[in-house]
C-alpha cells in the first residue's frame, strides 16, 4: 500500500532494493541497531518486535494528527496502526507465554493497555 502511494504521488522511497538497506541514515542506523539487539535470542527478538510496533503506532499517529490531509494516506495509515496493534498484541502474548512480562517502552501505559486489551 505504501509503495502504491509512493508511486501515485511521486514520492521518494526511503528503502533501497536490498532488504534492510535504507537511504535515510537515521533509519539505517535504527534498523542495524534493532537487528543486532534482536539477534541475540528469542526473547530479545520478541522485545524488539514489540518495540518496533510501539514505535510505528506512535510515529504514524503523530503523522496523522499533525500532517496528513490526504484521504489516501489517512486510510493507509489507519490500517497500518491497526496492523501494528495486532502485531503488538501477538508479541506481548508470546512473551507472556514464555514467562516475560512486556512493559511499554514508547507508548504511555493507558494507550498500551487499550491496545493490548482490544
């Protein structure tokens, strides 16, 4: 959906052709750091996955609140937020099944609880 919007509105795609390669240096550094953290074990990978979903929800909601006036973008962003909520619930559920209680790292506790209990 994002690639469709990038093409439709002639935007610059921050991803390169290679998986895990980005033209934005900050995004590249974040990706590299999270890959390193998540590579050290199952629990760490699940924690990184949950962190990514929290960050996605926060970043996308911020964009929706402050910058999006295009209906195409709004629809895609709202779908991405719902998907990230589903993913976050799944990560938290699997962590719990493995004896790990996940605490929100980016989202405030009420927002996190609302997502998890939805």
